[in-house]
C-alpha cells in the first residue's frame, strides 16, 4: 500500500488534509478537484487557491482502508 502524499511540489510528507476546490470560470458547481496536503502545506495550498478566487474547502483526509492512493 502506498501512502497518500502532499500535493505541494517536492513534498513527500503524508497527507492529513483534503483541499477541495474548483475553478468557477471553467467548472460548474458539481465539479470539484482535490489536492492532498500535509500539516505544513495546508495553509499554503488553501491560500494559493483562495487568492485566485477559487471556492476552497479543507477537510480532514483519511485514506480508504485497504486501498492505495
């Protein structure tokens, strides 16, 4: 099983957060993208998206049991 890792470029830390977002200029409300984040990068990723006026929601991440991400 592979651990889920942070989506921040160059980071290999275990993901603790799920950053859900969408670009409203090209996606309707049903389309959401997901980045995973470690504790050190969750604020960076949230702020990166927020400054671009993308709707962002941060939720705890738990990998499904028995699966690899």
